[in-house]
C-alpha cells in the first residue's frame, strides 16, 4: 500500500458514508459498493457529508455494483441484518491482497468475514460515532466524537497500520490495539445499553441517564460478566463513566433510529451476542434478556 489508497466501502450509510467522504476528502480513491439507487445518486451528485465537526462538503467517489479490481482496503459498513446479502458485492476472488475492516456493532460478524475471506485478510474495527444516512448519498454526522479502534487479529499488523494512518489522516481519532476480542467487547459494553435501553423506552439517552440509571448499571454489569466468562476483562467503571459523562443527552443509537423507521433491528448481533456469551459462560443476564425479549416483539424480521 502507498500513501494514497484504493479503498472500497461496502455500504455508504451512516458509518460508511462518513468514512468514505473523509477518506475521499483526504485524497484517497474511494469506491462505494452500492445498490442501484445509491450508486446512481453517488455518480450523479457525489457523496454529501454534513458535519459540525468536519464541515460540510460533497465528495467525488466511484460507485460500483460489486468489487471488480483488488483495492488496498475494504471497509464493511452494512448492518448485521444485511451482511450476508451485501457480501455478494465483495466476491472473495476480487480481494487480491486487500485488508478487510468491518465496523459493525456486535461480535459474530468477524468470524463470518474470516471464514469467507480468510483470517489473514480480516482485521477488527469499531467506531464510536453518531452518523446517519438521511437519504441515498447524504450523510449527517452528529456526535462530537468519532473514535475508531482497530486490531489486527490474524491480519498483517503493517497493513492495519496503513489503514489506521489513512483513517487518522482523514481526521478520525484512531487507536490500534493488540487484542481484537477486547476491542469488540469494549464497544459492545457501551453499545448494548445505548441500543437496548433507549429503544425499549423510546426515549433519548438523557432520560435513561437521569431516570433509569439502575437499568444502565444492570446491563453494563451483565455485559461485563459475560465478557469476563469469555476471558475478556472490561473496566466497568470506565464503561459507566463514558455513558454518564461523554454521551450527549440527545444521542440516538442506530437501533433506535431503525426502530423508529421500522427497519430490522440488529437485536441478535447486539443483545443476542451478549446472551449467547452469558449462556456459554454460565453468567446471569436477566435485564438484557427482558430487553431483548421485549424488542423481539417489535423487531421487523430481516
Ligand atoms: N450509524 C451510527 O452512528 C453507527 C453505526 N454503527 C454500526 O455500523 C454498522 C452500519 O450501520 P449504519 O452505517 O448506521 O447503517 P446504515 O443503515 O446507515 O447503512 C447501511 C448501508 O448498507 C447498505 N446495504 C444494505 N443492504 C445492502 C445490500 N444487500 N447490499 C449492499 N448494500 C447494502 C445500505 O445501502 P443503500 O444505500 O443501498 O440502502 C446502506 O448504505 C452497523 O453495524 C451499526 O450498528 C456503529 C457505530 C455508530
Ligand atoms: C451508540 C452509537 C452511536 C455509539 O457509537 C452506536 O454505535 C450506534 O448507534 O450503533
């Protein structure tokens, strides 16, 4: 890889659109792999980013219905509920030496990608950000933070560092970590309460923080116990501190937005992952279970 990368982005939604726009703005060649409506819009009008933190702009990106030529980097930024279908746009034979970095919430997608593309091609990524695709090719970034963590797993650490440098050069806060399971569980420990509670209560985060903090503590405690049983030690105080002090009152999780717009929920990828780990490890997760059961009754089947 040299300084200017060929980057393919599978899914120019909230996360993928933000990353695609920032990478294109900083000089990388970005190809969005997208279905017809989004691809047509991107070809005709470009990719529009609206962001207080990064400024507003319209970026030129390529748009293709599937990956044909091997890029340096493939970012996977679809919802877990669409992952299997969307991966048809990235045939394993077109990958060449590219590094694949997913930014999905949850745990299980990494193994799916490793089995499809080979463990040496797949790193682990997480992002803490609030970003929303308001219409095809138009992305609004709302959070004051956009924090990326990467871990190589069985991929080449040098390739992961190149990806990290590109993302940092594009303006994201990027940390490269050693332990991929730790990275995924740390994000899940923040995300599970942020997704499950406000979606269940149909309330913004500020209401949960002020009126239902005991439920937040319960979910975090259950995630921490499930992770520990899997050999991953989380800092419960740090998780609660982030939720209490850094999450804006009006922040809405992607699950909340999916529920509000009758889209399939990533319930299995987020709550289901915690419950499966709790079952494997013999830990208790009654509050998470109640939330998942309640949301399952409103979840739109994918
Ligand atoms: N949004 C956020 O703030 C955050 C989200 N996340 C996680 O990131 C992941 C992505 O979420 P988000 O960006 O919100 O998702 P969005 O729903 O905004 O975007 C998903 C994208 O996937 C595309 N897509 C869906 N189905 C297919 C398919 N079959 N083939 C090709 N493309 C497809 C959509 O394309 P099309 O344009 O054609 O509809 C859309 O652009 C999720 O796991 C989420 O939990 C993590 C942190 C923050
Ligand atoms: C809660 C949030 C915004 C934190 O990054 C998130 O990951 C999501 O909504 O999917």
